[in-house]
C-alpha cells in the first residue's frame, strides 16, 4: 500500500469500544477537494482510491460493507469492484451528489440485481439552489441589468419596479430542491404550483399551494401546459433520466405568459436548449437563467452564447450550489445515511434506482 493511502486510511479511522468502524470503499481521486472537508470523528474506515488496482492494495477491502462515490471518481471502477467480486460484503452504496445520472447504469445493472440500496446527497444543496432560483427571479423582475446600465450612463430612470409578491412560481418536480425553493418563494408572497409524477401524493411540507400532474400514468402535455400557462416564473429542478430528456421544449416555453421567467438548475438534459434559444429570439420571455446544460462545459459553438440574447439570458457554470459549505453539506448527508446504516434504520436519502432519483 502506498504511503498516501496508508495516511488516509489511518487518519480518518476512529475506533469505538461499542462497535467496530464500518469499512467504506471510496472511489475518488486522492486530490479531490471534497476530501479536505471529510469529518474526522466518524465511525468508519475509508479506503480511498480512484481505480480498482489501487483499492486492492488495501488488505481489508473485501471487508467493506459500504461504497462511496465522490465525483469525479471513476464510475467504471464502481462496476469493476462489484462485478469483480471485490466487495462480497457490500450492503450499501452512496452517491455524494444529489444527481445520480452518471452512475445510473451501475445502479441499475450492478446494485439492483444484488439488492444493494443506493442513497444520494439529496438535500445537501437545496437551500443554496433555492437562493439561486429566487435571485434569478429578482434579477429580472427588479431589472438589475437596467439599473447597472443606468448608473453606467448616469441616467436617472425612475421606472416602475416589479415585485415577486402576488406572482406565481411553478416548480417542475416536488423534491427537496423544489420544496426549498417554494418555501423561499412563499416568504416573498408568491403562489407556488408544483408538477409531479404522482399528484395523488400528499404534500406534507405545505410548500405548494397547488400540485398538478397525473393520479395514474405518465405526465401528459396537458399537465405541463396547465403549469406553464399560469406561472410568472418556472423553475426546473428535474433530475437527468430518460423520462426527463427535453421535458421542457418549444411547446412548454411557448405556453408561458409574455414576460415570464424560466430558471433551470436541475439537470441540463431536462431542457431543450434549441427551444430556449428560439424562445429568446422570439422575445416573448422576460428572462432565462441557466445553471446546467446538456453538455458541460457549454461548447463555444452553442447559440446560447450569441450576444443577441443580451441581458435576457443569465448563465452560470453549474456552480449555483458550489458554496463555501458545499463539501461539508455533502458529508453531512452521507453521515446521516452512515448513522442510519449502522443502526439498522432506513437510509436517510434512498434512491429509487428504477426511477433514477
């Protein structure tokens, strides 16, 4: 075993008299910045490397009961560990981020047949993404670019200032991010509407004033139209799955009222970027904010970079949730699942492997 791996293994182990630490195989580069915020007082021994050959240097790898994937760790290594029989005692796997689309095939093909549950980082980044969504809405409603330009031009422009109070915000999805966003929107006096796969499911959070969607069967275009046509702001929080690919396209954006605002912060695959480009060129939307894209980094050839979109398009580099507490929050959620695993309780943030989130 290399000196670096021995140091990591020893440093993050704490042995308790009551029970031995849970051994966890961690697929992550050793230089991953997430490791700097790793908690030191956990009841676990972390065996860290980014490839199977290196992980096999740990003499006790086969004793590992848990598997942790921290991007940009190798998804291929995950599958090789399980299929190669290197983790015969595996009972739980965890994806550090909320999105598990990158390891969806591994979960479906390797974890599910073995009956190994998967958890994710759901909830770790919800508050920061909610703040982003509301800041984007305020950016356009308060006409911040106009204010900046007025100052630059020394122009006294006493225009009528918009307000969020009384507006309707639509949430695509009703999970942790959507719930946090809706709660923050209600603090501004907004009405909130969510579109979800199962409208029959009870909303125990009180975050949504209305839920639309099917009681049985798939989400239909009519369900989407019912949300988009009544909302001043729509926030897409959808995960990346085959069912959500281009969930938002030409028809949905065309259904929005003139001057409406669209925000995307779930997974880029859920939004048809060609449709966004077309809607912006029509000039009917009040503003679009995109933090996630179909291909990242966004290619220089993308029409979204076209200066013609001007101040009506706000783009960020998938960093809406990349805050000072980003990694600490990820470890906090992982630790809640570790505690549940060790005590024999249900995982705190289980993933529906079939649904992909």
